[in-house]
C-alpha cells in the first residue's frame, strides 16, 4: 500500500490528532470533577469510528466533488440484510469488486463454451464435406455440387481458426487478468481489515482509560468531601496521592486518545487511497472486458466474411449451370451414332 499516493488535486485534509477540536480540554492537575470532563462531547463513536456530532458538525467538502467517488461515500457501516449486524462501507466496495471478478470468470466460461461449439461445428462440417452422397452427379451441376462440399471443408477451417483466436485473444486474457485482479483485491482487503482491527483495539483502550479516570476522579472527590466535613481522618497526603492518581489517569487517557487518533488517521488515509485503487481496478477490469468483447465481435465479423468467401465460388458455379451445354457435352462423349433407323422395304 505504501506505493499508492493520493493525487494532490484531491486537496485531502487529514483529520487532526486532537481528541475533540472545539471541546473541553483534557484534565490537568488538579483534576476537575468527573462530570466536567467531556472530551467526547462533540463527537459520536459508531463501531469504534469517531464522527462529528450533528449539532456541532463542521462543513465538510467532498474529496472529489465532481465525481461519485468511492472515497466520499463509504465511511459509515451499514446494517446487513438480516438487520442483525453491520457491514463496513469498505466491505460493500470489496463485495462489489468480488462480484465483478466472478462475472469475469463466468464471461470466460461463456467464451470457452463458444469455443467448444465452434470446434464441434468445424469437426462436423469437415466430416460432412467427405460425404459421398451425390458424388456421381455430372456436368456443370456436378461441378457446383462438388464445390458445395469443398466449401464445407473451407468453412470448417475458418471456424477452427476462429475458435483458436477466441482462445488466445479473448478467453485467455480474461482469465489471466482475473488472477491478477484477485491478488490485488486480497491485498486491499487484508490491509484495511488490519487497520480497522487496530482502530477497534485503540478505542477499547480509550474506553478503559476513560473508565479508570472516572473512578479516580470519583475517589478524589469523595476523599476531599470527607476531609472537608471531617468524617474521616484522611490526611492531606492522602488527598495529594488521590490527586496524583487522578492526574495520571488523565494523562493515560490523553495518551490513549492520541494513539486512537493516530490509528484513525492512518485508517482514514488508507481508506482514501485504497478506495481510489478499487476504482482504478474496476475501471481497468471493465475496459479490459470491453476491449476483448470488441475483439470477439471483430473476429466474428471476419469469420462471416471468410465464410462468405467460401460460398462465393459455389454461387459462381451455380450461375454457370447450363442444362443445354451439359447435354451437348454428354452427348458428344457418349453418343453411339446419329444415323436414324428407316422403314424396311419389300
């Protein structure tokens, strides 16, 4: 993934590493009460991803405003068809690409079946051209009939060549491209999945640190109140110790939030570059298939033209069929005498 780069024309602005721009600052010593610590109040966390709160959401520009680009429309997760869980936006994109890969496989299989039909057809034409039926027809009609049979052998050769070209120029390229396409998709899938898992792990650490801070703040507040109303013999040293623990918990939370933001920033960057790569792969796949289907139609036109050329000699000979001339030639060759019999005289 390191070799992918986002075009500078996108004007991408990566998310800031601060936990919540415009929200209250992180706790510092002395620690404030837990209820005033609201570092996530300006954001929503959905499946470990942080989104702006609708009430405070700043205006966001699309990364590619003139296009319906994948990198702008698949950040949130979507409920699955059963409504029991969610599917990541990237997963939907990946499923689309996998479907495209399957369609390409089925197209290759379709061309393979077409090749088999052409080969079988050519075989049957060649066999029929050797048939001896009506081989004893004579004259110009006999010549035309012989050309009809020869045209079948020529047509068989045309279809054999057509099937061979279909294999080398259409079916094989489709299959080869599919294998490379499969490898690219697998690489994209694993990379984004790993980053999303890391993001979830960092989010869990933030939640754990936030809970620990809340407990430390509650403990500090309770001890402070007990000292003030003299319900406990806690010393000032105990208060200082509790305050240090609260401060440490706040620092831990800040560290966890920073690590989380780093993970989310990395995921964000790779989501953009990877979705753009998926777009490129999809365009490449569609264009490649289009080109080879155009090649298929071109080969088909050529086959029709070649087949036409095998029929033209038959048409020419059929136009030359002349029963009168055939009769003359046959008579000249087979005549037994032209003196007619006469009546016998007494």
